[in-house]
C-alpha cells in the first residue's frame, strides 16, 4: 500500500487537499507545522500533491503493519 506524506504550515490547505481525495487521511501537528498522511494513494494523487506542494511530498510503501500479540 502506498502512503503519501505532505509537510506544510497551512493546515487548511492540507485539509482541503485531503478532503478532495478519495483516500483515508490523518493530519498530524508538529513543532514546525503539519504533516498530512494519505493512505492507499493512486499515482494521480501523487502527481497532484507534487504539483501543489512541491518538494514537501514523500511517497512511502507500507512494509508491515501489526500489533502486539498480547494486546
């Protein structure tokens, strides 16, 4: 599953982009701004994000997901 992270200082711009996409998202607050995480993205979404946010976009491939066995 491809994950997209977008860093920015404008939460509303990130939120607006996320809501325009058909993918689940999370918006994290950091010391210097915000990080938007979009899950299960398509190539079109990556292209749109790069056009709008430039070099603040990172593509990640989910390698593993899990939880503790005793939880």
